[in-house]
C-alpha cells in the first residue's frame, strides 16, 4: 500500500509515527514545497529573536525519514488531486499515485486587499523562509509595523523587539490577542509590551502601504500615518485548501473531516490547520489551527489509513504563549457574552496575575490564566473529560488548587489508575 | 511499566520526597551538598499537595498516550519506546509551557531559572526513584500496574 502525505509539518509526523507503530511495510511518500527537514513552526519567532538557532529548530532527529522509511519529494508543490484515479499532480508535471492520501497542507496567511502589497519588505510570518527574510531585513533601530495583534503578530513583536527593532502593533479589534483573552487579560499583557516600548494601536487597520520600491510606512484607516522599514501582515491564517479545489472533497472553511479525519472522499484524509474537525465545546466543526491539535489529528489519520479504527473525541482551542516573563495559558471558551455562562475570576494587579474560569452547567468550558499558570493542565483535563466540577468549584481560584480539593474517590481514581466506581 | 504511586492515608507530609528528588537531580547527589553548595538548587520534579490532614506527592504518570509528548512544540518531550519513560530534553526545550497546558495531572513543573520543563524521570540515573527510597512511612510505592488500596 502507498500512503501519500501532502505537507511536511507536525500533522505529517503524527501520521508517520502512528503508521510505523503497526505497519512497517507500507510505502510512505511525503510531498512538500519547502525543502527543510521537519522543523517547528512555532519556533520561528524564537529564531527571529535569536533565542534558538536554525539547527535547534528541527522537530525530529535527522534520521527521521530514513528510520521511518519515508520517501521525500521536497521543493515541489502538489497542485491538484485526481481523487477518482487516486493521483496527486505536482507542479513539475509528475503524478504520484496513492492508496491512501493525507492532506496536511496547513494554513496560509490572510492578505488584506490594500494598495502597495508588492513593495519590498512587506512580510508574512508563518514559515521558516518568512522568518529568515524578516530577520535579514530587520535591522536594530529600524521601525516595524505589525498588522494584527493575534498570536502571530504577538510573537513576531517579541522576536523583533529582541532584535532591537522599534515595534508598533496595529490591531483592528479593541485589544490584542482578542481570540484568547478578554479585556482584563489583554490589558495586563499589553502593559508588559508597552513597558518595553512596543506600541499598540487598536480599533484600526492599514489602509494603504506607502513607499516606492521599499516600504516607507503605512496609512491607517483612522487617518494616522506610521513610518515603517518593515511591514508584517499578521492578520491570521486560513486553511490552505488550494490543492483540493476542483475536486469533490468537501470544504467549508477548511477540509471537512469526520472524527477519524476522513474527508468526504473515501481513502482521503486531512489533518492540522487545513482540516475542519469537530470542536467538542462549540459542538460543531471548526478549524483549530494549533500545534498539538495538528499532531493528534495527524496521528488519528495515520491509524485509520492503515485500518486501525481510532476516533477523536474532538478538540478545543488551547494556547500557551508568553512575552518575556509574562506567561499565559488559555483554553476553550474564554470570553463568552451569553448569560448561560458563569464566570469565576480574580485579578491581582500587584502580582500581575489573572485567573478566569468559564463554567456552563457544572462543567468547565474555558479558562484564562496569566502569570499564575502552574498546573494549568488540571483545568484542561476537566474540560476534556467533561468533569462535573460542582464538588470543588468554590476552590478553583485557590493558589494551591490541586487534586487535594477533589472528592477522595475521584482523586484516587485519577492518581492511582483506578476505575471510577 | 513501573510507576510511583502514593498511599495518601500514610503520607505524613514531611516533604522528604521533595528533598531527595532535588538531591537526586543535583550535581553532588548528596543532601547536604545539594542544599548548601550548589549555586542553583535544582527545581523539584514532583508536586506536593497539602491540605491538612491530607497530603501526598504526585509524580509524572508517564502516560501511554502522553499529551505532553504529542503537544511539545520543539520535540523536546519524548517517550522512550522501550522503557515508556517520558523525559524532557532540556537542550531542546524553550520553556513555552505547552506541556503545562496539556498535562492533566499538573505534574510538569516550570524550572523558571533555566526556562525548561522539569519532570519526573523516575531517577533514570539512579535506577530507583529517590522519593520512594527515602519515604519514611512507605507512602510512596514503585510498582507495576497500580496499587490496591
């Protein structure tokens, strides 16, 4: 059997490691338009800020492909799929046939329709080459404007700040990190950036890029003009579904998958940032473009492609992200507006800490932890396992919260690998 | 695989497990030297919970389906295919704390001095977990397949 995987990032690794646990004979072919050994995409901001070297960015050891008997087709883009003939077509005219196919093409940056995008030093920031190009161009003392204060823009700001660049973030929403933080949380985090001289402008976005050959600045929709030597477009990512256009594979925002990661077409699977799978908290399909999700979806796809039936209970958004000594961990629904959610929260300005729990019908459905992040996984576990938190809800904000506040039976069941009776 | 289990009924909360965990992961492997001579005492790799009269320590469960390994953004967190022990390669770890986010046991500790994840390695170097060896009341047990209570 030949398994073809389009994409060479973490979902691919999840799939290959799952396949090779049980199947050492099937052929595996990995196609990627990049030429790098599998590397950690989330580390590009660390690389930008000189916090890790390029060598340290490899995600699996150098013999990963050889050891797992993976044939690589790198530096060539897969441009289309013939799902009836079961072939992937490459940009160089070649075709590769498959018995099972995994589409793990990730995301691509959202580019707003503004004037002047073709100028030099307009960047995106999701891949290694983006980081290299930006690092080359961003000189100490130069000015950078980042359009978008989400996860990508936030980490780009940190990396550029480490390089001694004067950074301004322009965010359309009323706060940075608006998909994971509420107003209180964002304000706390914004202060850390602003204390370092990073400027944050909210409620507006770029209208026009100014300059001749090179970027010189941006004109904002609010009429203000900013100087910039580099402009980073970090509005977000969308699933990179180009390769499945003109096929019968169903797409909504991403490629629709069931809980085995199978698409609407037999023998074709999708995983990672390109896939739209089940979100157990919003109870519908959703793209959750985060690293852990990509590994786990890839793994499930891997098992199912070799006939081992495993299914995914569902995922929900979760992030651990920081700026220098400001760390935050968030998961699930963090800023609901409806009254059906109960909010339990505590802010401590002296310790610069914030804890917020979102409860719905005696279940934890989300949380924000800023600076007091230790043991955050306990809460992630409560969400994932849909645990009834009634017996210990009143202790959630305790500094020493732990299993000790759980009823003895459930604590022992969890800690001693016992079945709950 | 063999793991460390706790009998909370007989834990007296003396915290010697923590002391010897630190010692076991120190340079000198000696309790006095570890506490007196090392410029930076190692971060403990276990969690102690206490709400009198109940207390217990908690170590990494070395999960079969370890979420920390799958979620690690750098590939630092690995599960040994033969022994099942989950360890963090601190040369690769960047202290992003994604493992802290996903560990349902809250068993991964932040070593903030070195900005790396600190977790139980079952005292791989010594052969036997120091917390178990030095528990004065045998509240900690190193056994295969859980314990009966």
